[in-house]
């Protein structure tokens, strides 16, 4: 049974934005990690991402795998209702959208679940191969997967980067959940779009092949900051 793992995390505002609307959870003692990216261009995205992370941190660590996964999902649905119905309706705001992406990783009893809404991602480095476990909840992904457009065609759509799911974006939240059995040596990366948009798959794989999560996070962030880094960028690396 896998009972130990190590992890590291870092977030950076990037080179353009004055405010960092990303937040992360790095809780190896609970077997819980997350990245949340406040919806750019909207009011209080940093508040939304922080609320997501703080609420996940407050979840009880007791219980079996099924109980903890159910609590995690219930927490995100509760947050969606709260952000959508309560926190966004104020007379001072014309822009009434407050939301956040989320990608979370839960490990318990040699079982693992990746849960997400939005376009923050989860990658797995296993046997010297990189796998993207999550699939973006974006119009771009929808056009490619459902409308059978090429990636080049889909990128031409004026709303290609629009999210189709996010915490607080609409009344009904549809979470994706991927469950798998972790193996010794697995390395997971949770990250915001500001990170992966700056890096090739080869660069991500090279970083995740390093000996420690700390070294991997350092290389990922430094490599991303060598590019334009228009957006906030966050990386959480978990190694079994």
C-alpha cells in the first residue's frame, strides 16, 4: 500500500498582472492537493480561488476513501451555489460573475481521484511518459471533441478560451472525476493554465522527471517565467 508521498507547490503572478488570482492547496499529510484559478477579468477572482482552497482545507481528514471523495464533491457543489447565488449579488457590482476553476487530487487507502471544473489541469508522469488526466472544460475542447474541428480551426473561434464549467459560473455545476490506482514512482502535476500555456509537453515531462517535487516545481516555474508569462501561474507537484 502506498502510504507516503512528498509534494511541493509555488504560485507566481507572472510578468503582466498586478494581482495573483491563483491559489493552491498543498496538504500531503491529508493526501489532498488543489489548484484554483480565479476567473480572469471578473470581480474578486482572488477571493473565489481562495475560498475554494480554504473550503477544501477545512474538510475532515477522517473517513474512508469513498466518504472523503463524496465530501470533496459536496464541498465544490456547495461552493458553486454560494458563489453563484450569494456572493455575486451585491448592489455595488455591475459585473456579477465571481468564479474559479479547480483541480483537486485526493489520495487515500492506495486509491486516487482527480476532480476538476474548468481548465486547470492534472498531469501524470509515469514510466517516462506524460499523460494529461484532466480534459479542459472550455469551448475549445468542446469544438475539438464534440464538433470534430481540428485544433487549428477551433483556435480561430472568437470564444475558444471561454470556460464551459467553473465554480460559481452557473447554477448547475458538472464536475469531472477520474479515479485510478497510483503506483510507486508516479508524479502528478496540478497547474493553472498560466503555467501549461507557457510550456511544451517535453518541458513538463523533463521537469517531472527530476528527483524531487521541489526541483520539479522550481524548473516548471522558472521555465514558464522565461516566456511572456501573461497570466498568473501555479504548480503543485506530488511524487509517490
